[in-house]
């Protein structure tokens, strides 16, 4: 059993943020609003292997009384570079402000703690809500990646920082 002594709760919405566990992915994989077939990219066919893939860096799960709202984190690719990911359920629509505020907080906490100079993420080219949201989180667009994955176009976004975690103006 995981130690949840560091659970953070938002009293107004009764939201809890806990460390991500593979079982969280298994609970929501059928209802995610957006799921990038990352498991195919890594050649994974077993859902538990996919769930464990997200443990390659700090990750959290947001839970409400109604269930899991979202899971997300940053997978370390190599020194100074991470790949951000979010798996969101339809419950995100109920808590958009607290989710955005929390993700922004944890994103920057992870960037500072891991001393990332670059955190990147991709959004499907036709996923307009995702483009608006990732920009609200502080990412800037780097460009279109045609047929990036499974023949689908994605747009690459990034946050670039100095060693001290301060975002650079681009």
C-alpha cells in the first residue's frame, strides 16, 4: 500500500492529489478524453506495462468523490529533459479551474525539483481544447510534426528553463 501521508486536498471541491500508481491508469484507460497510443510506440501490448511506463518520472493522480479526474507527470528522457503527459477523464470538465491550477503548480514543482531545462509535450493537431489548455500551462508551440505517431499529426510544445527553474522568454 502506498504512503498517502503527503495527500493534498482542496477543501472546496474535495479533490485529492496523490502519487500516481499503475492501478490508476488501469481504472481510467477506457474513459480517457485523450490517450496517445504511447504503448504502441514503446511496443507494449499489456495494459499493466503501459501503466508502469508512466512511472519513469514524478507523476500524480487527481481524485474527486466521483472518481479519478486525471493522471499526469513528467517522464525523464535524459538529463535535463522531460516529456510531460496527462490522461484526463470526463470529470475534468467539472473541475477545469482547479485541475489547471494544480497541474500548473505540480508541473513547475517537478521542473524545479528535477532541474529540467526542457519539458516537452505533444498534442494531436486536431485537439483544439488541448492546444488552448497546454498554452495556459505555460508551454509554447514549437511546430507541427506531420505523421508523428501512427500516421497522425501532432504539435510539439515545450517549456524551456534555466538551471534554476526560471522560464526563459522566447
